[in-house]
C-alpha cells in the first residue's frame, strides 16, 4: 500500500471513530497520520496539528496505555524540521519523561541489562568488562541509525560525559532509556539491583571497597546480535 492510500485509510478510520462517538480511539490514527505527513513537503503544519490533537486525547488517558510519548516524539521531529531546536528539545524531554514513567520500561531495560551493567562496571573501574562493552558497541553499529548513535553516546559516557540531554540528543526513545538507566546507575548503583539477576552481583558496598557493585566477570565476550527496538 502506497503512502497516499495509507493516509486516506487513516483519515477514514479517524472519521469513523469520531462518527461512532469514540473519543479515545482516534489518537493512534492521528499520530500515524502526523508521522506520515511530516515526511511530505509543505505538510508540516498539518502534521503538527494532528500530533497536537493526538496528544490532547492521550493526555486524558492512562499515560502508559496511551503511549503518550509517541506524539511528543513526532512533535519533536516536526519542531526540528521547522528550525525550532528549543521546542524540539522540550518535546524530547517530555517524551523521555513519559517513557521513563511507564511501568513497562523497567521490564524492557532488563533486555539490555548486560550492556547497562557492563558500562557501569567499566565506569567503576572494572576494566574486565571493556571487551563486553566493545562487543555490544559493535552490534549496535551493525544495527545502524539510532543504535549507532547509542554506541557513540556510550563511548562518551566512558569518556566522562554525564549530561543527559546531550547524550540523548541523537538517539531514539528506547536508546535514551538505556542511556538514562546507565547514568542513574552510575550516580546510584543500588538502581542496578532490580535490573541484574542476583547471581551477577556481589555485595561490595557493605565492604566499602567501591561505590559501584562488582559484577561477575563475563564468561566470554561473544558478539551480541544487532539490537532491535
């Protein structure tokens, strides 16, 4: 199906929901149509209005179930295209905040626990984990796009960068949650306790030997598969 047919179908769905008295259900279609139109010349204003309408609906619903970060993310991209970097940064911050507060995000981060733990370990002086971080970075480079940018952000973290907004500037929402989780764990290592299985941690904080929980050394550094959102 081409983009014109997709757009027509979305408009029909939106009209159908509205005529049927559904106030919440059009929000996803509005976001999808906004995402489509923002790629078309001369349609940015229309795309922004649709995204704002979707956002207004989602703000009346449960933030997690409604995935309220979606219209924020679309509005950020539109702001960038309309040369409004400050507005784009604001929408990205709101998108990250909404995604962070979603209960499912903590579970999602468990899929990336090995990478997160390894980066935090290296930042805490455990150089045994550098090879594992490098393996993940290689996989992210293969993934391309925003995963490539995530690998670059992690390299910046290893070099000492801690500015969340700067690190998350070029990455997607999932990747930004990984970056935020790493930064929180560096600042407060106890946040790793709900992320890593107990068998991968040893309690060194009680021994006052390190502010970063010691991780068990990796058995190998096999290259992970390229990540997927």
